[in-house]
């Protein structure tokens, strides 16, 4: 690699001498021409909105009247609003419960469906369906499964067990957990695929060696499989945590934050504030808080992971 | 999400090279092929495995049957659903069609097609510069693309909707046009990074030989590099499609009125329409489901490779 990499550099030096400065500049410009469309789109539709969001979060945004600088008032208002405080709790419960549920179930699925047989491949294809289905479709599906009368799909099952119809989505105490179950259902197959890739990398001779040492199945899982798939587990955990914090669509399509705000998460709250109540400043402040927490968490997890690798 | 997550996706078969080689050599019995030591001969463990597989199938795949059966049932009355349709009918699709579901599907297809094309072109161009050129600020640009992954639509939704209504400098109003959804999807950090990693692995000798023949930059990318990147492009394409099809908030904030909705967002219109039953909603769900289902079943190998390499769905 080093030998080949130096060749263009040497030639560029030659060009510079032979053709002069203009040719060198032309060469330097080429990569930027290729980067231009991507950078432009990212700038206009990602970074500019981010900057604008940070900027607006310090203003009382009033259309037609002109924005007014109010310093940290938006942040104070959002962070002291009890509905936002409730939303923090919901976001954490949903995020953590959903992440761990999906990882445990995904791991179980990976263990169950690991193997080369054709039937297993077909099974994996079928089980993976929830992960590729648009969240809005999944939401409609689960609304029907959760149908509150006794002839609803899940309730008719419970009816057979002699349990009364459960108001999965209308009971404020239950709605958050119903949402969590849907989240686990979506993400468990997704995690399964990542963990299956991890399991495939486990050295098979270790299993044989373990068998010769006469260890139990549990010990083998604990001391051979688990250490080997730790990197895959870390990836899954990182992705899930960050995803969990900014959960929006799943909640929005299933419950819309209701009943009585019992499933309102941070982003649905910010959405309501921004688009229903037209409080752009407050909603921007809420988004900036989320952005900061997400960035902080990403940096932290990466740091921890690097330290773990170094050890 | 972040650099260590992304691994180069190689053209080699995605699933379990280790498992496959043991199978080819057959030096070890089957019970060493899996972490749990599943046996492939009938027995108690074997029966248990089949039972558990059936449960997994019932939990994760069977609910999709209810969507189909409900969509083809005259009036599922919102609740009495089964796994197989009774009195099958297309009435629900007709009603959904009257409510404009085909227009919504048209919006979705235009956005998915245009968005994916733009995304692939933009990300390939950027990846080519990042992988095959050396220039000042390379690391910084890479980091910028990585950061786009940390700025999903959810986090910047509110200011983004303002930007879509009045694009800086050119002062265009993109709201209510498909461009409002397509353009923000163009620069996708994941595709850029994956394609970059892949292109870096192409031997420099190939490029140098072409350069000696006087091949220019665009032809180099189009005729030399791209054909070698086909597996990675497949992964970027299928993941990009699934990601675009799953978009919910972006089409919502980019719309001026409900006729601009994509089919996934329009499901909420059908649901809140008091005149139509859940059979029609399910017909809509089927219509929204089928394109992603087709892409998944045709290209699942690329998809699984990409996700195993560390893709992000949202």
C-alpha cells in the first residue's frame, strides 16, 4: 500500500515542475468537485438546520413580528415543563426496556436459528420481516393486534386463557409497555442478524475443546460464546441506546403520545410543541438538548469501547 | 453510527464462512457448528428446537398474514381477524383506491426512486473522492459525513421544516414537492462510509494502468471503479431503499397538504377516516408493505450483509 500510495504523489510533483502551478491546482480541485454534491446537500439539509435550530433555541420565534432574543428562557421553560420531565422518564423506560428486550430476544433468536440448513435460512428470512417493514405499517399491524375488545387478536388469545379484554393502548399504565413490546418485536430480528454474524466468527475448535474439557452448555455459552461475540453485542447496544433516545415514529404511529400523555417521549413532545403549538423556539431548545445528549453518549460509548479494545 | 461500527463489506458470501468451511471439510460433528450445540438428529433437543422455531415464526412472521387476510376480507369489523381470509374480496382495495391510495403510492415510488438514485450518485461521487484521492482536510470531510448520521430527521425536524419552506440563498419553497423529501436524503453518511471503505480495497495498480491509458476521472469512476463495486452498491441500494421507504417524519414535515403524503404516512389518514373500516386500512398497509417486501426478498443477501457490517435502520 505504501509503495503504491507514493507513486501519485511523486507524479504530482513532476506535473508541478513540468506544467506549472495551474495544473497542480486543477489536480487539487478534482476531489472537491466529486465531493461538492454531497457536501452541499449535507450542508443545506443537515448542518444548516442544526445551526438554525441552535440559533432559534435562544429566541422567542414570532412569525411576522420578528424574533426576540431571550437567552436561555426556552431551555428553562422546556426543562421545567412537567410534561417534558415526564417525557424524559418515558423515553428512558422505553429506550432501556426496548434495547435490552430486543438484545435478549435477538440473542435468543440468533442462538435458536444459527446454522447452515436451508430450512433455517428460510426461517431467518421470515423472522427478519419486521425489521424491513416500514414502521408505519408495523404500527397499523400492532393496533389491530392490540384491538381492545375480546375478539381482538391478542385479546382473543387471552380470552382462551380466561383473561378479560386488556386495553393495551388505552390504559395509561399499560400503553408504554405495549409500545415497548412493539419496539422489541421490530428490533429483535435486526439484532439477531448482527449477532448471527458475531456467532459465525466464533472459532469452532473452541467448542470442541470445551466439549473435551466436559464443560456444561451454560459454561460454554458464558465463557466461550459470550466473550467471542462481545464486539457484536457492543455494536448492538450502542445502536440501540442512541436510537432509543430519539424514538419518534414508533410512538407517533402507535399511540401518538397518548393516552393522557402516558407514552409521550422527548421527540413526540418536541414535535407537538413545534408543529401543533407553533412554539418553534421551545421545540428547537428541546431538539438541541436531545442532540447534545446523543452526541455526548456517542462520544462516551466510543471512548469506552476504545478503552475496552486497548485492554 | 460511528467509525468502528462500519466494516468494509466484502463480495464474499456473507453468512458464516467458519461454519461453511467446517461443513465442507466435515471434520467436526454437527453439534460443534452452533453455539448451543444443536443436534441435527431427531431427539428431545431436536423436537424442542422445532417447537421454538414454530413459536418464533408465529410471533414474528404470522402477524403479516393477518394484514393480508384482513385486507382481502369484506369487513373484518376491526377486530375479528384470522390468519386466512373468509369471503375474499378486493372491495377494500377499491375503497382505498377511492381515497387516493394509488396517488400516495405514486408519491412514495417517485420519492423512493428519485431519492435512491440521488443518494447513490451523490454518495458514490463522495466516496470516490475520499477513497481514491488524497487531499487536504480529508479526515475532516469524513467526519462531517459521519456526523450526518448523528443528525437524523428527528433531531433537526423543526428547523429542517423551516429550511424546506425557504431554502437558504436560493429561497425556494420545497414544501409540497417531492424534492422536499428527496434532497435531504441525498447525503447519507452510511453509504458514503461503506462505499469509501470498499473502494479503498481496490488495488491501486488497476487505477494506475488505466491512468497510463489516459482515462479521465469520470471514466475512471464509471468504467473502472464502479463495476468493481457492484456488491457494495447492492448493499447501499437495498439499505437505502429500506431507509427511504421507512421515512415518516420527513415526508410529514415536507408536505403542504395531505395529498403530498407518502403511502406510509397516508395510512394515518385512512385510519382516522370514520367512513372506512380497518379492512381498508389493512389494504393500504398491504400496498405500503409490498414494495419493501419485493426488494427484501430479491435482495436479502445484500441486506443481511450490510446490516451485519453495521448498518443503521434509523
